[in-house]
């Protein structure tokens, strides 16, 4: 598989769909749920993680899972599990960096990585293609998703070439907010509609799980 320079805006680049690998970010501490793995919570009979994989696997050239602790608890999903390389749970930027490092070591042909929160069960089925097209169209370095006037910086497209700059920001500058880091680069933002449901709904609390059960029924309803 060939990987294009994301700055190549030629007609040929626009006409080819690039399959991009993805990382599912599950390294959080889930404090608002009393700890544990949020992606392993069940919605309408299926784990959130299973739903996320189902949404992203057809869009991506392979998936990896970013999670800390014993990787064996995710063995049933058959994905490579990578831990943060930066200590003290510095947040999702550490998971993104771990994914970029893993790709550089294991798949050196990869130029871009799609990230998604592993607690977002209703991700759009055109996530990878729209983010990638925006990256090309806007001659951007990074791309993130948005909905309802709100940016979702955990869900984005990242350049492996920026991994050393990200490491410096995390380790030396102690930058932990994604927005602070992405502000340094040309950023494309792609928005999705929030009806009939917000595709970036995420389950942060026990109440969110109950709401997710309701939304799962909407998501499964036949489209008009």
C-alpha cells in the first residue's frame, strides 16, 4: 500500500481513498464511573468497545488499542494493546503519542493515524474518509471531528511525522490539553450533524449508559 503526503492536493490524490490505521483510546481512569474500563460497559447487550470496533474496522487499515494495565483483559478483541509511554496518565495525548510511536516501529510506511475514544459507541461510518479529505482540501497538518458546535479533539487524524514534537510538548512542556498542542498547527475541523443522534456521544457516567441504551435503539432503527 502506498501512503501519500497529506499536503499532496493533486487530482490523483483526491480521487484515491487511503486506508488509514486507527487507535482506540482506552487509557483513561474512568473516575466518574468509579474506575474500571468504560469501553467494557454494556449497551443494549454489547460492550461499547465492540460497538466502536464494528464502526471503525471497515474504515481503517487495522486497529490498535491504547490501554494501561494488564492487556489480557482485552484479549478477546484480538487487537494489539499498547500502553502509554509517558508516566502518570497525562491524558489522551499520551495515547496518541503511543500510537504514533507504535506505527513508526511496526508499520513505517504509515503516515497518518486515526484516533477515536473507545467510549464513543455511535461513531460515524464516514469518519476516516471525511477527516482525510478535509486534511487534503485544507492543506492541513491535523484534522479533528466536531458536532453541535463543539470540537472533539480526541477524535482526529494525526501525522506520524509530528511524534517527536508531541513528545517534547508532553514531556518537556507538560502540555496535556489536546487543544493547546493542535493550536500550533494548521488544523482542519470537520462537523457532523447531531440528529437523530450525536455520533460522538460518549459514556462518562452511569447515567450516560442508560442514555446510550436509548440511543442504541435509535441507531438501529431503519433509515428513512
